[in-house]
C-alpha cells in the first residue's frame, strides 16, 4: 500500500480494505492508463460502480508521482501475492 500510494495516493481513501486495494493496484498498474473502459473491470473487482468511477476520476487528477517500470513490476508482483494469500 505504502509503495503504490506514492504513485496513486488517492486510491487508499477510496478503497481502504487491504484485499480490495491490492486487487485494484494489481489491475490498475499505471494510473495514467485508466480510462472509461476501466470502469467495468473495476466495478467487477469492487462490486461498486460509484467507487470504480471515483477511482477513474481520481486517476485523472492524481497528485502522485510517476513510477518506474521496474517499481511497477515489483508492486504488481507483491499485490498479486497479497491477493493469492488472501484467497488461500
């Protein structure tokens, strides 16, 4: 959460639950790539269309810093592990 929050700090206030936060971070990757087409998958992850819309809107105005491809890969792998452990 902390590492990804440097890139997309607004996400933690929209999705405070660790499991859902990890699933969102794993799906979103680089927040700059979020668009209206991302609404359906985010709604499926969160089971909440309002939160999905809030995430897409927040990504457009985010105050987070850019993230390197290597950091993004590591975050994605770590988020995937958190999701897998939670499912276990």
